[in-house]
């Protein structure tokens, strides 16, 4: 076992003794005492006297794929009535690469209708979230998700989250099939070994009856990758190709960027230390894009992933969770020192993977010169290369529901019951309907039209390349609206772009209700980050970021802070005009802003 980095901390010129216990956050103590993430979950779920669970249990439930929340819209009225918070749970699936069958998608809709709030939400990590699940229904929701051969394990918590991968079913060559198969292998490899999830949610799957778990272990099962306290914070992995970074690979703790020669996948550039979350009030917090670490061949992927995770496990900050992501570990160690430490862990990692010692070279090689060159959201109709077609369908902010003339949920029921056998979820909160026979294309187009569902050709580019996090009313971190207001903000932006004859431009617009960056605003062309709420009007104010791009390999910069929601489009108009008048041939909006610089763009009055 490697010594924790805390043991090397210097105090008054003298190193701490190895036996001295390092400082740990409250969450670390909860994890260590949880006996493999079990804690008191079973007892508290069985307690019929309360509609929520205690704080320590909420921390452990995240590892099982669920967050306790409350409806913030109701807080004030409930206080007046002498009532407590209106508690519910968000349940998140783990769906590597976003691959689902028609039966699984229909199953998610059924669960949402019967045990949730009637909607499902496609996430920015190719997964599905269900909202409005009350405590009495939580076990049933997670149990039924497993019945349809999906899982919620490790969809949240201080472990490797859902493994993302380009979802396009393009079969002209084997490249994407190789990526998707590798994503599945990685997801299995990094899943925690504890039996807690199976005991609590799946043990009685055959009988369908919920039973109190008896005889649970008194000690946690050994986990060679995570140890008994798991990681200091969440860890994200994604796979992409250079010409198609549709999963924002540079935003991840660890990215595998496929390097090809013709139709052959020769290996991966390993990228480490990306992450969008930040705390503006803390100067040592920041969003970051990954740094290029090394190049590995496909058979070396699992050991390099394992080694990176283990270094983060042993050297990540366990005292301050705001400093606990891998990006801070690399920032504090320096990339050369971090790379050397990864090399030191390779032998152990190779052993864990059941591979021969020395499979990876020491020292690790430099990255391949290849880098991200393009982005494809895969919207619209495409030939798959095997005689079939897929349809990329935009879903505004990922929310699947019936609302007035837009009956999206009903449309999916018709499609998945009769015409479509499987689908893929995208990192832009959209969906790809896959393996469609040519004879079904017109039938599907008509079904969408009958339900008021607009296709890529029927929406603006501004709306096509935009998405938001859920924010209010359920997210406890949100300081402003996001999902509920972005459509109206896009309405205003569309007006400005149409007026300036810029409607055909392709650039990303992403909004979050707080600085944690769930919708990846910090590398988008236009990022809108919730900053504060006007106490009198309730209108949100946002920090406007400019200068990222669709390729995802460029950070945006602050253009203006505290912009009221109603003034966002007007604030952007002079920048759009500047872009129109001074852009270089073929230059995108974000690249223009990055080249000019936000100071040269000027601050609008």
C-alpha cells in the first residue's frame, strides 16, 4: 500500500510522522465507517415515521445512484403551514455509452409514470435521471431499474461515474464499435467490489419482494482499486475520436482520445485532470481542461486507468472536498511528478488487471501528436453503413414529457413499441434512434409530426447546440433557474441572430444554475453560469463566459458578470455584431472571441 500524500506534508520545516493521522472531511469518516457503503441505508429506508433520511445516509446513497432533494418552490408555503421540506429523490442510471434497448427506454418511462414525477431526463453523461421519487418508492424504483437490466450503482458518489463514449452507430468501419466495447469493459472494471448494492436493491430480484437484509458483513470487502474509503471525489472517464469529440473529452478526469491510421485504431492519447466544477468564492478553485499525459495501445488501457485512479485515491485531498478532484492533485503535484507517480503504480495496476508486469513502458511515452479536430452532434438522419439508418433527435434540455402540443413521451411510446428497437443517449442530452429499416423512415417522421416533435431541420442552430442543467426547483446547489428559463433565453438570442443574419452559425450555448458546471459552460462558445437571484423580482443573474468552442478543447473567459436573465441577449448582441464584421473566413464564434479576447470585445454599456 502506498503512503498517502498527507504524510509528506511539511510543517515548520519538519515532515509529519507517518503514524500521525491526516485530517479528513466528514464525508471521509462516513465512508470509512460505512462497511462497504452499507451504513444504515436499510434501516432508514424501512423507517415509516419519516419521509427522508439522515445526512450520513444521503452521502452513502449517492454511491447507489440517488440524491435526496426537496422542492424549493414549496419551501416558503410549507413553512407558513408549519410543514417541513417536501422531500424526494433523484435517481440516476449508469448506462455506459448511453446504449439502451427499446424495452429499457419504455421501462424507464413506466417507472417515471408509476413511481416518479412522470418525466425522465437525459443527462450530459449519456444517462437517465428520474425525479420526484418519494422515499417509500425509492427501493421500488432502483429495484425495477435493475429488473430491466440497467443499474444505478456508481452513477453518483466518489467513484468512477458513467463511462461516456461516442454513441453513433456508424459501421462503415469498426472504430466506434471498438470504442463502445471498450467503454463497456472499463465500466465493469471500475465498478466497486462491495456487495452492498446487490444486498440492498437486487438480492430478492427473483421473488420481487422487498426483504430486510440479514447477515450483512461487519467489514467491507477488499477493493483493490478504491480501498475502503473510495476516491476523494467523483471521477469521470470518456472516450472519443479526434475528428468527433461529441462527449467533451477534455472535461473529464481521464479521457481516452482515439488515435487512428486509416480505419485502424492504433491507440489512445491519455488526458488527465479535466473538470468543470468550481467555487468562485475560493481563489484556489477553478474549472480545467485535461492535460495530455501519455499514449497507450488498446491493450494497455485498463492498467493506465487503474494506475491513474489509484494515484488519485492515495494523493487526492481528503480534507477539503472543494480541492479533491484530480485536477487539483495534478495542479499541486505538477504534471511531470504526477506522471512519475503513475509510473510507480503501474506494476500494481497491471497485477490488478491480470496482465503481465511491464506491459506498459517505463517511463511512459509522450502523447501522440494527434488531437481533437472536430465535433459532430449526430443529429438528423444518417446511414449507419450496414444498410440501416439512425435518427438523431434533439430534445430540449433532455426533458422527456408531454407538455401541450409537444407530446414527446407519447411519441417515444409509439416509436419504441412499434418501429425502433434500440437507442443511444448523447452527451448533449439528445437521443439517437438506431438500427432503423429504410422502409420505416417516413413512418417515424410522420409519428414525430403527429406528436408535435420537431426534428433538427425544424429548430434553430442556437437551440440545437444549447442545453442546461436542471437547477431549480430540486437541485440544492442552484442559485438561479436554468432548465426552466433557457428556452426563453434562446428565443431572445434567436431574434438577435436572425436580425444580424447569423442564424446559420453553429456554436454552443450552455446554462447552469450554479458554478458547479454540470452543463459544461466553461468550454462552450457561450456559457451562462448562475450567479445570484434578485430578492425582489426573483430574476436570476448570470456570469457570461465567451470563447470556448464546439470542439471542447478551449476554455472560455468571463465577459460580463451579474447579467440579468432578461438582458442576456442584449448583452450578446454587440459581440455578435463584432463577430459578423471582423471574423476571419470560416472562423467560429467561440474561436473569434478567443482570438480577439474578451477585453478587446469590450464591455457593453
